[in-house]
C-alpha cells in the first residue's frame, strides 16, 4: 500500500475518535513515516506531553506528534482490510497517549 493510501487511512482513523474526545485534540500533528530506525517493528509513536502532565510551561510548545510507521504495519498485515484496521488501532492507541492513557489501560480497553 502506498504512503498516500496509508495517509488517507490515518485520516479515516482519526474520524473514528468520538467527537467529544476529537474536539479535545489540540496542537497534535499525525505523521506517516516508513519505519522507526531505532525500533523497526514499532507501529506508532506518540511524542509529546500528555494532557494530564501539562503545566503552565507547556504554553508555546511545538506540536506533539503521532507517527505511524507504514512499513512496520505492512509487515504484519496480509490484506488491505487488515492495514485499515491496524492503522485505526495504532492511531487511536497513540492519540490515547496524548490524553494520558497508558499502555496497560489501552490493553484493558482492547486498543493494545
């Protein structure tokens, strides 16, 4: 699947976020890259300061980022439908970190 098609799936995944949560996302950029050089099997990564950890020093900060690693996702998927599902899971998982939800809780919720 091309980078453009995966990027389109990222937008579709963001649309699955409940509106009350989606409106709360501010100053976050979602990127699609080929692969994480340090951890090649990593599917996605949130880099920033979770809402639950922000203080008055956060004002004026650069945007937080969610990076989706296209090649790692393609490595574990056999069909386009699986790619769509995995992109959605990964995007929602990483954006959940923005809201301060940790990996243990995400696994409990089925978004591990």
